[in-house]
């Protein structure tokens, strides 16, 4: 089964436990490499390596933006004031303020001191619950994300096949037209020779005509380029039918196709072939634009 994946995608997943609800949103755009941009609550910072590992297992390249939101409904704040610690600071600062003849600090200023505030959401139990929610929401978001990329990839594959068919059609026309190039050159050459001979005593031997025709035939021979182009078409079909999206390999293959088509255009001295080459280049350029968004 053919499989191309778009580097552009979106997926949203959620998970709930008690009064907590976790939302994960994954968006991606094309990039030659894998690049992660993560936005999440501070309490999820410890999970960042695991989040990236999970994403890399299913996404090989692209700029991936992940947003994680944790919502709590009906729960009191997880932030707690450690009263014993706060009283300890206060009992030490009051006499010190009198001794220095200055005003003691306000209680609100003491809240920034170490140990005064504690976050219960950072407890090991809460971390385990958050990790379970995260895995569930991530899995759901990735499934939706991959389904989106598959739909986009199928549309791009159809476009690639359409452009490839056009190139194959034009390359076949070039192959059929190529023998006419030599025949037309022979007719023009003989016509010019006859014109020269009619006005001078110059003699041209058949061997000289044959040698000139051989030199021209070697110069404009495009059979080798057409053979390589046909081989590239076969490889292209193999990449399309691969179970892993082969966007980068196809991108390199298209560069080789362009090289062969460009050589055909420069060697074949014929208007009809030149027109075919222009159409093949236009189709190939469209394929190169499409493949820029394929993983």
C-alpha cells in the first residue's frame, strides 16, 4: 500500500481524570529536519524528553508545535502557604527590623522567600497522574494528526502521479520524434550540398556525407538520457509504494530527472522536442513543489 505523509498537519487530543482535563494540540509545517516547539505548564517540564521521544517515533521531519493545557475544575489552588516557615521568617525579621530601626517587611514580600510556598501539583502522586493523562491525550492527538497527514499525503500523491504521467507521455513523444531529427538534418544537409555544388566545381564524396551525419547523430543522440529517465520513473514508483513515506529520497530523484530532461533539451536540436521538454520541466517543477511538503 502506497503511503505518503504530509509534513503539514494538526491533531487535538484530550484526557480527563476527576476534576482535571488535559488538552494536547499538535501542529506541524514543513522543514528539512525535525524541530520541536513545546508550550506546557511548568509542572510538565520534567516530561519534555519523553514527549520529544514519543513525537520522533511517529514524525521524522517538520517543524512540530505542541501545546499542552491543564485545566482544573472546582479544585482549590494547589499552591499552599507553609505557615510554620512563614512564622519562622517573621519572628526573625521583626527584632532585626527594630535593631536596624527600619520597618519590617510586609507579609506579601515574604512569600517569595524559599520554602514559604509549596506546589502540591509537583508531588510524585500528582506527577504520575499528569503523566497518565499526558500519554492518553498525546496518543489521541497523534492519531488525529496522522490521519490528517495521510489525507493530505494521498492528495499530494495523486498530484505527483498526474504530473509523472504527463512527463512519461512527453518523453515517449520525444522518443518517437528523435529519429526525425536525423532525417530532417540529412535532408537539409543534402539540400545545402546541392546548392553549393551547383555554383562551384567542388566535389563532395558520399563518405564525407556519411561522416558528417555520424558526427551529428552522436551529438544529438538522447537514447541514453531517455533510458535513464525511464529508470528513474521505475524508482519513483517503488518509492511511492514504500510503506514508509520517502519524501526526501523522491526529492533527490526529481533532481536526477531534471538533469536528464535538461540534457535532452540541450542535445536534441528540434522544435517539437524543445516544446516537450518545456512541458516536462513545468510538470517536474510542480512535483518538486509538492514534494517539499512530503515527509
